[in-house]
């Protein structure tokens, strides 16, 4: 059975994006790029909320035709173009981007059916709104959080509005030269 894994970058004060919705505060470098490749290697289908999906949809296809794009970015663009993508959205009826499935209703049933299929894990990339919904529905099996050495003082909270306490068990942690700490937690049952 596949797992649903939440992969999210968070500031020390618990924000997943700055007050403008940006992620420029993440100290991205070659070491962190290799880590991101490790995470992507375990992904069978990326899962997005509507806002994150729209950002990905508007950016990654342009990389395919960009002669100045790095090898890493080209490879990722090819992967994300072809992989089955899942969008959790109460407002979208359909998606235009290649190989994308929209889940609008019956979220728990749809995600559980996808988890039953063979293959690599379903991984939520950021998407704090969709992540909150999936956490509240008890569907997230693991939390893969990169804690960045920055205090934002405001922005989009990673878990804003989650009403029930969710106990986690640390599976692993790793520190990068940039000061980022990558943690992996399992849902404590």
C-alpha cells in the first residue's frame, strides 16, 4: 500500500510561504537540490492544492523549451510533465495540464483508492490548504518537513486551522550545511 507523504518547507515560526506567497527564503543550493532529487525519487504521484498546482502548471512546462535551463530543471520538468498529478480543489472542475486528476469531492475515498494502487508514494508538495484538509481527514501517513533557518514573522501558516492534535513519531532527521533540518515523521497511531 502506498503512503500519502506531506513534503513541506517551513520557517522556524511555522510558515510555509512568506506574506506574498513566496518561497525565496528557502536556502536552495546544490546540496539541497540533491536532497530534493531523493524526495522526488520516491514519488509516484505529486499531490497539490489548487494554488500550488497553478504555480507548477505555469512554470514547469516553460522549462521544457528553455535553452538556458539547468540539466536538473530540464529533467524535473520532463518528469512532472509525464507523471500522474493529483489536485485537491473544491473549485476546479478539470485540469488542462497533461496527466492531471482533479479530486473535488469524496476526498478520503479518492485518496484511499489511490493509496491502494501499486507504485511509489503519493507526495503532497507544499499546498498548506490541501495539506490541512488531508491531515484533518487522517490521510497523511508521513510528514517530510524541511525546517529552514529563518523567522518570517508572517505568511501562510503550515498547519493553520488544524483543530485536532496530531501526534507524530520522528523517523529520521538530517542537517544540511545551509542550516536546513530535514525531518521525517510518521503518524503515531
